[in-house]
C-alpha cells in the first residue's frame, strides 16, 4: 500500500508538554514550536563567515603568455589534477562588428565552423566527439565568438590541428549547400527562442535604447531577412576579415606546460598568415532624449514590467558599483525588490535586476512579473520608488558585503574546471589585454563602498529610462524567413584552392579513469555518510538525500512535496525567509532543496573556510522548517502564478501532457516530472499537509549524506555529527511508494495541444520501456547514443544537419529508478511538423530493423565514451553526482572505473540487440505543442489518431 499523508494526530508522539512540537536546533537546546499558530519567534544570531579578503586571496590562476609571429596570443595555465586540457579560442569579433544588412553573420559562422574544414574528413563535432571531448561548444555575443572543449591529454594534438584547420583552412569546406543548411539551423534556433513567452521583448528593448546604426542595436542572432540575403561570397569575406590568428586568443588550461604549448602551437598555428586587424567597433553610450514607454502584447500569463538603461562597459570604473547596486536592488535573494514586492506586499510573483557588462557598454535593467490579476500600475510605481530610494540614500555596507561574498565564492568554485579558468583568462586578455583582469574585478568588488554604488547609480540611472510592459494578449506580428524559391539555381562562388597540410595526428592511448576512493562512516543516529575527496579548490559539497522525490506525491495531493521543499527554503523556526537569504549571502553558500522523481535532497555548496556555519544553516533548513502560515499563502500564490505561466510555455505544456499518457495516472510516474502539481491540488493544500509531508519523508531514518570535500573524512565527520547526529525520527510512520507491476499498453497516437501564433512546434513523444534504472543499461545507452542522444545521432543528423528543420533533436532513455521512459524532444519549424514526425518514425524503424549500428558509429561511440570519462568527473559536483547515482541505481563504488573496459568490449550486435529489445516506435505517443490551424492538417495526413486539446 502507498502511504497516505500523515495527519497532525500521527505526529503528536513528538509533541512536548503544552501542545507544541519540539524542533531540535544544532545551535541550542530544543525549543517548543507551536504548530497551530506558528507565532513569530526570535531570530537566531547571524552566522558569520570568513572576511571577504580571505576569500579573494584564494582566487588565483597562474599563467604564462607568448605570441606567435602571426600575432596569435597564447596563454597557458598548468593544472595537473586530471589528464585533460581545456582548449579555448576566443575571436575578437561579435555581432557589434556586423555592418548593416549582415546581422547574424558572427553567429552564423559559429555554426559554419562546426561543419568541418578543408583537411578534416568530418565535422568538428564528429571529430571531437570521437576524441572524448567534454564541454564542447561555441558561443557568440556582442563582442566575441568563442569555441571550447576539454579533451584527454593524448587528444590535444589532434584538437589543435582541427582548431588551426578551421582558423586557417576553412572556406574550401563552406559551399552553398553548407551555407543553406546552417542558415536554416540558425533560423530554427531563432524560432525556438522567439517561441517562448516574452521571447520578442528584447528586440524591442534594443531598438528603443539605441539609435539606427549603433553597433549594439541589433540582436546577436540577427534578422530573418539578413540571414535570407546572405550570399556565399559575402559570408566568406566576413570570415577572411575577422578570423585571422592576430584577432584571436588561444588558452590551454590543464595538463600542459608552457614549453609543450610553444612547440604545439607553433607546429599547428604558426604557418597561418595574419589577417586584417579587426578594431572592435566603436560604440558610444547613448542617452534617450526623453523617457520611452512601450506596451507589447504576448501570449503570457502575467504582465511583466521592466526598466532599462545603457550604462558603461566592463572596463569602466562604474561597472562594478553598478553591478553591486543591481544585485542589491533585485539580484540577491534578500534584495530590496524581493523584500518589498515578493515577500512584502506580495504584488509580484518574481523580480530581478542585473547589470550586464560588455566591452564597450552595458545594460542595467530590473523587472517584475505582476501576479495574475494584480494592479500593474501600482507594482510599477512601487518598484520605481524602491530604486529611487536606493539612489537617494545608497546601500548599506552589509548589503555590499553579502554581494561581494557571493561573488568571491562563485569565483572560487569556478576555478575547479579547467575550462572555467581558461574562459576567465581569455576574457581578460581579449577585452583588457590582461589575463589577470578577473583579479582587478575582484579587488574592485572587495573595495567598493556605499558611496561609490550610490554615486554610480545617481550618475547613470537618473537619465531618461526605457520602460517596457508586456501584457497578456494577442502576440505581436512575427517576421518569418522568406520561402526558398523553388528550382532556384545555386549562386556561383569562387572556387577555393585547398592547401594540403601534414596528416592529422592520431590520438594516443587514453588511460582509464581514476575515480576517487569512496569512504563511508555512520553518524550516531544511524545516518550513513558516503564521501570522496577532491582537493582542487577549497570547496565542500554536501547532499542530504531522502528516498522520496516527486513520486512521493499522492494522486490527490500533487505538488505537496515540491511545495514542502519550497517552504523549507523560506523560513525555519529561528530564521525567517529574509534571514535565511541573508545568511546564505553572508557565507557565500548555496543551500538548495530539490527533487527528482525518485529522490529529494538538501544540497550545500560552501567555501570550506565557511563550512561550519554553513552546516549549521543546512541543518536548520532541513530539520526545523517553520511552514509559517503567511509564507504558505505567499508561496501558494506564487505556485499558482507559476502554473499559469506553465500553460504558456511549449516545453511545460508537453512535459505535463506526456507522463500520464504513457504511464497511466495511477503510476507515481504518471504525473508531470516537474512536480509542480495542479491548480486544484495547490489550492486545497493545508499547512498541516506540509508538516505531515515533512514528517513522512524528511527524517533521519530515510536519509543518507553524500559529501565531496577538500577536507579528509576524519575532519568532516565530527562536523556532520554536530549538525545531524542528534536528529531523531518522529513517531509518525515513514512514507512509502508503491509502483504498479506493469504500465498500460500504448499505441501510436498524437495529442495536439493548440498554441496559436507559434512559429515552431514542439514534438515530445515516447513510451515506457520494459526496463528499470537498476538494470544494466550500458549497451542500450551506447546504442541510443547512435540513435538519439549524440549530436551526430541518426535523428539529429536527419532533422538538423540534413533537412535543417530543427535547431536540435534528442531521444533519451530518461534516468529513473523504476520503469524508464524513452522520450523524444524535437522542436521543429511549424510548416514541417508532420514531415518531422514521419521522418522520426522512419529513422527509428530503420535503425531497429535492418540499419543498425555501423562500424564507424561503433568506433566513434566507444572512443568518445571511453576517452571522455576523465572530463566527465573533473569537478567535485560531477563526483558528487556519481556518488548519488551509484547509490540510486545500486551500482558498486568502482562503477566509473569499470566503464572503459566494459564499453570497449561492446559490439555493434550488442548495441543493436539492446535497442531492438526495448524500443518500439509503434507504441510511441506523440504530444505536439503548436498552432493547430497550421499543424493539424499535417498531422492528420500521417494516418495516426489525432486528439486536439487547448493549451491548459
């Protein structure tokens, strides 16, 4: 039997004389907490962390720098913690450098440079995947384009060959067919972004803030018209003008030294000729002649009010004071906007503020999402008055200290990943000519004063403001791409004379991963501690995990578990929600409550210097939630607003619809995996339900603690004992979950959720597999890498890289403890929805019958999966995740160390058999979120049953 919610009567065994529940605090003797009325209690003394100066002193990335004769700047950071090297190359060109009529070119070339080069027989992604690259990607922004990957050391030479080939020998690979394909992919990326609620607001903001011709006026992704008009020669000239070695910074970070870097970079980059010097476009900081207000309409659930100014860029002395001011205004969890509008009068569902710094200038903005049905004008007046007060009177030193402590703690955590360090060095070199610019910023944060913050805000935010209001309604007109002319003759372009190079170097042997030793201990109350050590940075990560998850919800109280977790973060018996937020900020610690379908966890990330008070805070949150009545009502209203927002989001609509269709509503998995519940269930929840939920699931006899730290277990164990060792289970019975022996059989059908004015459709489909997470899934996951998850997978290669109908498609075996679902996620352009489903079905049917894993796919998958292991467990967060997943799925402690040998033993036949035994596309239920007027006729032509539902 599944457990039911425990009533208050069942908890009375732990009620102290006088009728109040004993809540044990690690800081003091037990104090009685009245459950019924939950009166305000005295607040605990503030927790104090290390001085900011101590944290700042810990941030250091040693480096050396040299320049090749062709102008390529190379920076080297040696870090021997793992046999991996981050290769990060930053080009001094971004969207601000694009001339009129060529918007989106920098981003388009980001895509083109992944398509292969003259001396690479395959795409860059294909080659790097086989090399075992992790963190492989590229990004474009106003000021730069960057490409990065972390590779095992034996793959470094091949990686440098490929990076140099696409720097110096690219254009022979970029023909009209490649341009047309990647142009389509970029346009689908734009549709995917634009299709989200509020997705068109940023375009209006930039056009209002900047005059015609200003370099920052247009979006980085560009316009549909300019992308349509891009000719092959124009695109090639853009590359010739901007991507020479003298316009680039290459950072090698990890298992490498300067001498090796000099030899290798000269070998692979030294012969590339200089290109024209790209002097970044000049850009003044415009000031509006008068305030501007725009009212836009979109298919959104709530009105969003925002304000924005153009301010100085990252190199200006006012950049840091403005950033600190923005955090105080609306960036901290304890920000002034949060305290006034979200926690205070509760007229806003959420608020935010930030100061984004770019090379030439920056943006300062703040916003509020008005509660549905609320008075938008009153919210606007209140948020503007809060900013005016901050400008008039300045911040407090305590507010500044909390911002700076958080910033320094995040910087320390960012030093753990070799690519994170590479990015910090590259950014400083590119914009400031100084790889240590991150230290300049840190010192500025540590030294900033209330007077500086106030002065900067007075100087820049007293200028005329841009005001934007996005209201619910019919969406603004959407500009689509032009239809490709039928029978068009390809444009003739100059033939590129290819330059032969020495053969691409082979990849050496990659050693097996050396996963940290796992140790265990037990607290005096029986809680098991699972521990691994990571000494790269002085950071400790703790996860107090409970066998619960969103599957713990009863069918008539959906959302109670996630509501309980949200309330736990919003106040304890000795710290209200604001005190909790301030405590996290003072310590530079993150304390988060979250859940998957199977597990619930309270997680802590702390600089080890501040570990003791951070554990006090974690223990308080876990053990002593107040569930204050006022907070229950505030969070209930927020959740209801969030549920209304979900009805406007394609991804949320699809994810809500699919689980009950494939699992059946009786299954604990047959509900939305986000765990947010329904409007009916959230309205009906009581404070007593939340207290009972906590008593049933968040308890020491249902807990296990996972830790990864730079401290040895012998030093950690007493600290954990102080925080959790005296925690006792309540008398109420522990919660249980019951899963049906089987799930309902499904057959192919389509459920269309009508979302008018959608330029893109989201296809979300799948079925439940006859497997559980505790089964050995290695062969199946390897097969599905070929079929669905890899960038080069059959379905992504078809819909994105061949047809150009999507920005990206994935089919995944979702990780659950019990029966697993197979889920396909495919956002596609609206006019190709029906064809896309047909193409997906055809790909699955071919793979699962006569066209299984090829020899090339087998080699690529085995190489990529084994070579990428070192990069997959580089950080303490990755190690912690491995410890937790091993426990969830019943794996041995050395599971990660066995993966390489087991993967190398796989055959194509093994992989084919694993996939064909469990994946059956004839059982897939397809959920489509799109404009029914456009999509329904396409779907009906497929011959499958089609059910149309409204977006609700």
